[in-house]
C-alpha cells in the first residue's frame, strides 16, 4: 500500500519546482512525453490488450470496452494532442488586472497554478495522458487514479509520461499514479498538501468524494445531454444533429441521452428519424405520445434521468419550447444541450434559459470537448458553476495571485491623508 502522505509531500515539492519552471521547459516535457509514447507503442498495445482480455472475461459492457481500448488510432490522437498542447500559449504569468493604487504603488493580478491536484478518472486510459499533460503545462503536480480495468495500460502510460517529465529536467513526482481504493481514501485526508480533487464519474461517486474530504472538490458528473427539435426545425439538419449526437460515439459523456421533439413536427419527422436511428442500432424508449407515432418501448420516469452510455435513447414529445427547457433543467445534468431550429429568437431563448455548461444551436452535443474547443485537451467537463465550467482545459487549472509592487509604501500614509488613492488602470503586464 502506498504511503499517501509521502506521495503528497513529494507532489507538493514537485509543484514548487513546476510552478517556477519556464514555459519552454514545461513544453519540452510535453514533447518528450510524445516521444516516449511513440517509442513504447508496442508495449502500450500489449498491456492494453491484456486489460481488454481480462475486462471482456469479466463481462465488462461493450461501450466500456470501447472506452478501454488504446490502439494505434488513440495513440496518434494522444501524441497529436501533446504537440497541440505544447503549441498553445503559456497559461501562467498572464496579467489580468493592473492598477495604480497610489503614486508609485502598482497592483497586478497574475495567473498561477492551483498546486497539487488529486484526479480520479474512468477506465479511458487516454485520459491519463491528457490530464497529466494539462497539469504539467499549467504548472500543477497531480496524483492520478484511473479505473481498475485499465491498470496495466495506465502503468505503461504513466511510465512514458514520467519519462518525458524527467527528460525535461523536471521532478518525477510531478505526476504519480495511484492504484487502489485505499489510496483514494487516504488521498482524501491530505487536505494540507492537496489543493483540489477532481473526480470524473457519476453523481453518487462525486457526492462520496465531497462527503469524505475537506479538500475542495470540482465534480465532473453525469452527462445527461438533450437535443430539442423545435417546431420549425429543418428536417435534414434535425436528423444530422440528432444522429451525430447519439451515434457518433455512444460511450461518452457528451452523447445525447434524451431527444425532445415539438408536437407540431413530430408526426412528420419522428418516423424518418427513428428509422435512421434504428439503422445505427439504437433502441428507442418513448413517452405515450411518441408511442402513438412510432412503435417503441415505453419510457419510464427513471429514463429521463439516466445516462445510458449505450445505443439507447429516450424520446419525449413536448408541446412548446417552454416545456422542453423545463424538462432539460429538471432532468438534465447541466452538461450540454442543443436546440435545432430556424427561429433565432427561440434559439436565443433556449441558450439563455437552459442552465447547462454548454448550450448549442443547430450543432451536435458531441462538440463539447476540450480538444475541439482548442484547449489542447481537457481534465473533464465541469457541470458546476464555481471556478471552472464546461470543458476544463489549461485556464481551468489556474488561479491567480495579486502582486503589489511599491517603494516603501505604508498604509499609515493613506490613513493620515499624506497620500491619496488614485485607482488608475495601467493596462500593462506585471514586470515581475
């Protein structure tokens, strides 16, 4: 069993080094990670195949097996992502406010790393590289726990990541892999050394983490995403968006789980759309009005709040956009929801009133992704509202500090009236 206090202490020391490393050194680490992954490709694939064989024998569901697979295509995506991330601007040291408080006394607000992150993620092994690379680029150290199904793959990937970090002259303890539930339980107690916990998983899991730690938690929970087809939607656009949202990849958090259709367009559109969905193997569950138009199984109350991560879709017919918005805000997970309509006013209303991290007009929910957004990668998609929201990339892994540069200024002079506050915006970068 790991000594989490020792690991956390080592991570803290690594963070102090990382936070002061140059952008060039941190980018060197990312490119070295890419080289390590490329040179160890055969070993990575062998370890992943062992994980897949064991998971298949244990009866792991097909969508989860798909997430677990790490082959040449995934490796190329990961390596390309590392190169893209290295090319992005440095998120650290950015001046977001500069203000003269009084003559000769300048205040600057400057971005900096959060510190030590504890990250718990699912059985998708490519997430390990994405998260580790974001942490290093943003100057954070990380303790990472992946799914047990990917243990061998994660070990091999972590070795490549650490190899790249060391090759850049940075501490090996910058990224450390945890392997057991006991490790996670012990990590949750290290509130003096770990600054933020980021759990990726279902609501119950995130709640467990929150209830069992004094460390701040930034939850990445279920993805119950919706597409609402409005009464005047273009039928072809509606079918394109709905099909991609549901079937492009079913085992991801930004896949559509519930389809809402306005009652005016449902009789003409739903039979065509249902046929296209079924061609892709989708099993449809519908409310009473849906079942009066197409032959399908009955949807239950539980279906509206279920993340299937499978070729299953719940369908509800609604009489108005008001009902669609109310359904999404009640049953959704505040992840990503889309409207298909030709009416800009109704689109604007949907985007304003749906309380989700991502709200889309005439676009697939599958676009909810850090790489797609140009963030290089993502730690996950935050469905809360504090600190970070939506795909959480580099900016989400930074905070800020205030730097005050003076010349012997003291508050007594301000209190006595010998000096006056000026509060003039300077519009310049912090020189230190």
